[in-house]
C-alpha cells in the first residue's frame, strides 16, 4: 500500500537510532579494556591512562571537532552516523560518498544527498566487513604475496593514489581556485615535514584559505557585474 513519506520523520528516526547506536558503540569501545581487564584480573592503570590521554587526546580532540564540522554537511545525518561509527572516514567512507554523489549529481544539503550518502556508506561498510572477513581467512595463505617486495610500493601509496584521483575531479572544475591552496599546503608540508602526521588538523587552514579565495573572487565578480 502507498504511504506518505515524511522527510522530517525520516530525519528524526535517523537521529534517534544514530544517537542510540553511537552511545552503544562508545560504551563498547571504552568498556572493552575494562571488561578484558576484569576477566583477566589485570585492570588498566587509570592514572597512566589519563596521562596518556592528555599527551595525545588534546590533539585528536581538535581533529575530531574539525572532522565533524567538515564531514557532517557533506554526508548528511544518516551517512555521518554510519561513517563515524564504522570509522575509516578519510580512506574509505568520504571517497565513496563523494564519488556516489558525483555520479548521481546530488547536491549537498538535499534529501537526495542524504539518501545517496547513507546508501553509499552503508554499502562501503558491508563491503569492508566482507573484505576483512576474507582477509582473516586468507591471511596465512596470502602472506607470501602480501609481503612481496614487488607489491610493497603499491601498498605504501594507496592513500595518495586514492585522494589524488578523487581530488582531480574537483580541481579540474575550477583550477584557478584549487592551485593556490594546493601549492600553499604543498610548500607548508615541504618546509614542515612533521605536519604530514596531522593532515586532519590541516583541513581547517586549507579550507579557510579556499573559502576566503572563493569569497574574494565572488566579491570581485559581483562588483564588476554591478559596474557594468
């Protein structure tokens, strides 16, 4: 039977389920060390864990906030919950969602983008689980092949190749806008190589530079249009 579809009800249901499963996932992730420690009689040292978190947690907290602010508008509600729960956003979920959106022509912030992102990330998660399961089963038989010196350079360049191919689709749409941030970030990483380990944090200055350049060009074009 045909039923009326309410996009608002869909979003409300998505947020409800997303929050529930996010809390359950957080409890399982944080509770796993304590559960294992309780079973084995080797509880973790909370003071040492706190010191370790302070050493690296502040940096990753900033990165987490930046990723949330950048990726959530791109993925929508359902896609964001799925991506942040299953993880591996930069290497897997974001490229998959952006490629699906590019193929379908969906626009950010629309209901179409919400559905496309959710379906693409869900598919990516299922495929990842399947590949991991096969990898565990075939790890021993394929170990000589995976450790081959011939394939080692390929495995070391998977991420640059993935993002290079994805970035090319967007750079060619507006090369003038892309070249300045790309050259600026490349020069910065060459001068300060240690920043390559903090790529998530560098999204913020790179994005801010790109937005500023786009706004300046839009302002210039608007002024020229008004004068003509």
